[in-house]
C-alpha cells in the first residue's frame, strides 16, 4: 500500500514536472526533487528514509505552479489524488483552476 502511495506521488510530481509546473524552482531543488522520486521507487529504502523522501517531495509538490498554462486538469486531479493519501487537500486550488 505504501509503495502505491509513493508511486502516485512520484507519478503526479513527474507529470507536473513535464508540464513545466516546477520551472521556477532552482536547479538544486529540481535535482533534490528528482533524487526523492528515484529513491521512493526503490525497494531497498528504509521506512525512515521513505518518510523523509515523501515529506521532501510533498513540500516540493506544494511549490508547483498549478496555474501554468501547460498544466492540464487531468494532471491537477492526479496531483490532488496523490496528496490526499497524505492527508493534504487541494480543494481551493482545484476550484480556482476550474474558474479560470
């Protein structure tokens, strides 16, 4: 179950990355973000490391520019589903995006 949550988070972050939602982040942050995604998909990661990488990646995801014109509604829904597994909500963001 935990691995599938990680997969959802990594997949959503990767999709947002492809749609330029993180273009405003520094190269250092993008590198750390990629490192988190790579580690979360490994089987050998400890529970403590997994939790640390999840928290770090979630923090990066919260910095996403969800209003970039290239971010699709499907990706926003994917992102919302992924972060909901961690007890976070994107309701206000989704409502604002639909009004645009």
